[in-house]
C-alpha cells in the first residue's frame, strides 16, 4: 500500500523530536569531554608539593670524648666499730647519723673490774719492789762478808740470783700494769677515723662482747667518696693514653644518666683484666662536699679520655644506616634532597663526628627522612642540634 506525500511528511514530523534530542545529548557529551581533557593533562604535569623536613647545619667544634659506664658509690672509709673487750655497756655517746672526728668517744663500758685489775697489778709491783730493795741490801752485805771470808761464795751467788729474779718480777709487774691500762682504755670506745655513724646496734645496759656478730655501729667517711666501675678491654689503650697526658677527669651522673652529680678524677686502674668478662676495673675519686653521692648508690660515670679539636659534627639523629654503611640526606641550595655516604662516628645521642663526606655549613635532614627519595623537593626549617 503506497503512502501519500502528506502521510510521509506527517510521519517524519513524528520522529523529529527524538532525533533532535539524541543530537543534543551527543553534543553535550562531546563538549564535556573536550572541557575535561585539558584539566586532566594539566594535573599530570603539575609538580608534587615539597616535603616538609627539619634540617641542621654541619659545624666544626671541639668534641670531648667520654667513656661511659655504670658504677657504684663507695665510702672512702668504712669501719665497723666493735668492742675490744667484754663488758657491760654503760653509755652510748653518739646520735645516729652524726659526724664525728677520730678519737671522739662513742660509747663507754663499765670499768669497775678493769680498774680493780689495774690496782691489783700496781700493788703487786709495789710488793715486789719492796722485796727487791731488801734483796739488794742483803746482796751488799754478802759482798762485804765474802771479802772477809765470813760466808762462802755460793751464798753470794744465790743472793745475786735472787736480786735478778726480783728485778724480772718487777719488770713483769710493770708489763701487767701497762696491759691493765690498755684494757681500761678499751673501755672507752672511740672513733677510729673521721666519718658518719650509722645505726646503733646495741643499747646501754647490754653486755658487749669482742666476738659479737653485729658491730656497735658502722662508721663511714663519705667526703671524699669513691666510685668503682668497669670498662671493656678495648678501652684500656684510650684510658692509659689519657693518664699519660695528665689527670683524667671523671664526671658522675644519676642512674638515668641525665643529671650531673659531681666531678672528680680517675684514681686507679686495676693491674689486670678480668678474663671472664673481658673488662677491667677503675676507681674515681670525688670530693662530694655537697654529699650528693651516697654509699651503695648506682650511678653512671663518664671518663674524659680525649678532646677532638675542630671536628666536623652533625646531630646524631641525622645519621642513617644503609647497606653500605652510614649516610645522610643533604639538602642542596635548590632545596633538593640527595642521600650521601659519610664516614661518621656517633659520640653520643646528640653529636656525631663526620670524618668524610660533608663540608661545614652543609644542611642535613634531622627529621622527616622516612618520606624522602633521591631528588625530592623539600621545604626545610632549621633545627638546632641536640
């Protein structure tokens, strides 16, 4: 069946709105793609933002070289005060914690029996001296009688022997008296040295014995004080070289190695190495006038063995360890970060000495290294070492 021209025209007009809508949508899509394309291309070419890091400058300075080790404070003198005789304790003359001088009376023992012994010895000597005097007079008479042949020589010899015996007896009496006086002197217990008394172990009224397990008290001298510590065998050469140059300074810090307590000098290096531990013992002396060191306290000791003059240093936090050894991130003048191998030796947690690989005033990264790669652009802020 053939359609007329009017019918075909009417049908075409019915499809035209759909066709026009498709054309409009296609144009809009094309326009959207055309507008987005330049934006995506621009984003790919934009450089990444700079990485925020902290930097510090390498600088030259004198660096003291310390050997650090744990140590124990020791009183300069420690004396257990004991009685040298048995007896009843009648008085204690010290207060716990009191500072005393050598010779100060610390306690008193009952002297009644000791004084009686002394008096008896003195009386015995007086008796023997009287007998000696009589015997000497008899000897003088016998000598005259022998000359007159009134008595035999044997009688004179016997009298001379008796006089000699009595003289020996008097000498023995004198020794007994001296011993009794010494024993009587022991009744007063005195401080054998300067120091500070500790806890009192016995009260007045108790019987004190020579062989008591516990002493009356313990006397310690803490001004000055000493500190015993050990170092590895590898440090022996450095210590000996430092001693040859002169007195070796020692500094003592608290157990956390944070606060300095005192400063003194190395006093003693043991004459052998402990083969079981590979260490050697040392002792340092400290005046301890402020009494900040206490016997038995655990501390840290730093011994000054050398000073590196004009050494190139960086903060220790800048030092990184890689497969080939130590390296640092160096920030170039154009703010580009590059890794660089260095020959370095950490001195402590704050300072590292660089022997090769850096120049003075070059900037190294001390914070933010984990985000860096070679050639990265950085934005840096200065940070002081330490």
